C-alpha cells in the first residue's frame, strides 16, 4: 500500500528542528532579580506601599489632627532646639510641663484644636469647617524669635530619642525657611522616612523566609501608616519594636545567624527601644534569648566569653537608660490630669493608684475585667485604625481585608526550625508579651485614669501593634497547620500577591472613608 509518507520520505522522517537557544536575561531583569535577592520582596514592596500611603496620610490629615499631634510637635520642636529634659512651666490649673513654639505654629495649633473639637450641625457635614483657613494659617512665616509657650506635659515625659527624626525635619524646615504648613509637612515626612528605613531593614532581616509577609502585614496596618504620616513618638517606637521582633524571629525562632549589620541593629535597638516608650522595655530585652553563636560577631563554632556578654551588656545599658529616664520624667505624672475634662483636674494621682494596686490588687483586677467587658470591641477596631483626633474608625472593608492578609500570611509562614526557640524560650517570649500588655494597662491606670474610675481609661488598640509579630511568632511555633496548594506545596507567590492586594484594599478603603468624613 502506497502512502504519502512512502512517496515523500521527507514526510516520513521529518528533519529535527534544533531547539532555540534561551534568550539571555535582559540587564534590567537581572538587576531587578539582584535587588530582590539583596533586599527581599516584602521589604521592597513595603517601601513602595508604605511610602505612597504614608505620604497620602501626611497630606490628607489636617495639620495637628494626628494622635496628640499638637503636644507631639511641641516636644519635637523642643528637642530640635536642644531641650532634651522636661521643662516645667507655669500653669494656673496645676503642675505643667511644656516649651516654646513659633507664634505662627501656635496659631495653626489653636485653630486645629478648636476645629476637630467642634460639634457638626449635621453628620453629613465635613469635619473641617473651612479648608481655606488652614491654607491661610499654613502660609504664615515661621520665626524662631517670635515664640509662645505651650503645654505638652504628656509628651514631655518622653525621652528625646523617638523625636530625633521629626526634630531633624524641623531643623531642615528652618534652614529652607519654610512656612508653618511646610514645617508641619517636613516634620511628618522626616518621621515617615525614619519608619521606611527602620522597618524596611526589619523586613530585609526576614528576606528569603515566608514569615516576612506576616511582618509586612503588621507594618502596613492603616493605623501604623497613619501614625508614620503624622508627628508622633510612636513612629520610631513602632519601627524599633518591629525591628527587635524581626531579629528575634530570625535569630531565635528560625534559628539562623544574624549578619554583622543585623547584630549591630539588634544591640542598638536593645538600648534605644526602652527609652522610647516604657511599656515596651521588656520586648527589647528579648535579644538576650538569641544564642550568642547566632550573632554576627566572632566565630559561630567556638563562642568566646565576650560574645556571650555582648547582648547582656546592651540589655543592661538599655535597662539603666530606662530607669534613669523614668526617674527624670516621674514628676510629669502629676500634671497628666490636665488632659482630662475640668471636673477631673487633680484626680490623676499615680502614687495613690500604685498604693491602691498594692493594698487591694483584687480591686484592680475587677477594674481590669470591667475595662475588657466594656471596651474590648473598641480596642479591636482601633488595632486596625482609629485615625487621629478626628476619631474616624476604619471601615469594615479595611478590617476584613486586613484579617484576610493576616490569615494568609500566618498560614503561609514556614514551620520554625527545630534548632530555633526551645519550649522554655518560647514560653519566655509569650510571658514577655503578656507582661508588656499588662504594663500598658498598669501604666494608663496610674498615669491617666482618675482615682476611683470604673475602668482603665486611655487604652487604645494601637498600643498593641508593636507586640503583634512576637505574639504571632509564638502561635506559629506551636501551630503546625499551614496553607498548601493541591500538590502540597506552599503557595509562596500566590500568598504574597494576596497579602499585598488585601493590604492595599484595606488602605484605600481607609483613605476614602477618612477623606469623605474629614474633608467632605
């Protein structure tokens, strides 16, 4: 039987076509891959996302509408001009601490204070009464020789450390002869830049590990980026707490050795975090749990005595600095009641509260229980975002999208190495987180709650953000369940895309709601 193949041998035995040589990677693609490997995907995307939304918050938020931004700016201005210690000022109402700010800045502060406190005639009216007034007051020149004394007892208690970035922003604004609005914006951007650098480095610490996306989710929470875009000591405090947490996760839970820059960062953060905010002093001390052989100095095989002493020395310096500053700042507690309504002036007495805790701890426990029963849902929403002194809570979409990002980033994280934290160290980390939570309540009970008040007043969900990564690391250490695809593989790329998309949706929804309510 004759076929076409018999008649045409070329069809019967087709000539093999040589495979095309793979195209060489373009120089741009090689550069991108190199940068990604050097810095990590989460760190790079964080700088992009946090940079964009932090800048949006800095511009969108009216001047001094951030959390305690009036008093935060006052303290930053004081630090910028060499006022490192609390300065007592005269106040007919009672003990007070503060300092001087330019008259044009004070005028902007005063208008903002009255504006966000005013009652709106209708809920649909924007919170900002007249945007043009902010433009006019913001256009005023700033003179360092024409100043006015302002009250900021609550922030006078903070050390100069978390105010270094905003203080630099103020000095830059003065050097450039910026107006009042420009100075506020420069101060906000200086804090945002510090947040991007410190947290970006923290995420770089976790490059190559899927747990980096959990740290990313926490770092870009709407409340975290809102604070990074306004003037507050919490910007640097949150960043340093995330840095310590990332280093502990790598050196303790993942069981990997820190590089030399990471070791320097761990020692520096151990010293600096305790003087940023007293409630997080114990978090800084966790670096001593990292085995000495996992620090980047010296040999990993044979650990020298100085390698063992180094983290303990840093922790000791941090603890001493904490104790010294607490002694310096202690008198400011007597003036904290002036932050409350007039009927409560003089009712906040730290000494009486401490005596009450020691004399009748059962009463404190009951007050603590009542606080949770009455306020826990409010703290939950605040963890995602109650945005400054507009008190705008983030929308439900923001919370749902953030919860999705948390679920995926927790489920996609690797199982921690058996060489990492043992059972004792894991318990120590958990107890430290629990103790830090307790310190938040005790501190506010003593420094802000009137004697005899029915709950612990002043607690806000944003105070728990710096503790989130370590708390979830303990959960991951004990929880073996992880997300896998149909083939049993970890969905690394899909998880990363989902986390970035979910957090972006959360941020966009928060921006839209805030803009609608505040500006109309």
